[in-house]
């Protein structure tokens, strides 16, 4: 009934922006629906960064994925580690998803390990991508590190995740 994904990474220091004083690190996973242009190639980039020149800047700008939407899961270090279950459409909503997202994270030395859990059966009306065994889905990752806020983060290009026997860059198999 659930998808479990564990991310392990070393967050590089020395970012240009340190204005998120509450969160040393934020780790995000996004599932674009099939209407997001270039999501299979650009991953999270297609939601947050239409182009470098016109990229949204500052706290008063929104991120977007139109047409389409991206199902968003995020873990933050602040507040003892908090999970967000949201969606990106014409704006970013960090809450309102119905996929039952939970996340746990810890730091050992210079390495973070974050485990996300979400229901396979999301609620498409709220923007959740419904996941099914035997299928492949586009996925993107982002890490805000060194207390970075907004656009000062690392994003992946497009990856695929396959459930059970679906061929993909990342395979999630039933245990």
C-alpha cells in the first residue's frame, strides 16, 4: 500500500544564501504528472526553473508547473524534522496533498539519510500522482543545504522510478 524511498547524501556547504535559519537541510522529491512539459528530462527543474534568465527570484515569487502539476514530498531538519505533503501547480503549496506523506531523517557525520513514505493511492483531485505496481513514473529530487532558502538549491535532472518489475533508473520492489 505504500512506497518507501530512502535518500542518502552528503550536503555540500558554502551556499550563496543562508536565510532559512530554521532548516539546515531540506530534501524534496517530486512526481510530475504526465502534463508537465519536459519533466522526463528536466525533473524538478521543469517546475522551478523555466529558464535561467527568467527564473523566479526572491521570497515573493512562486514556483509553477503549468500545464500539469507535481506531487511534492519534503523533509526539513527544523522543528525536529518535519514532513510536507504538497503540490506545485501555478503556485507552490507545501500542504494539501492526500498521499499520507511521512518522512524521517538523521545526520551521521556529514551524511544525511531521509526516508519518505507515501501511499501508492494518492488523490488525483488534490494533485497527488497515483502509483501502481508494474508502472514507471518520472521523479525529481532537490536538496536545499547550508540553510539555503528559495532558489539556492541543488536539483536533479529527470529520473524514473519503477515499481516492482517496471524498468527504470530507480527500482522499488515489494518486500
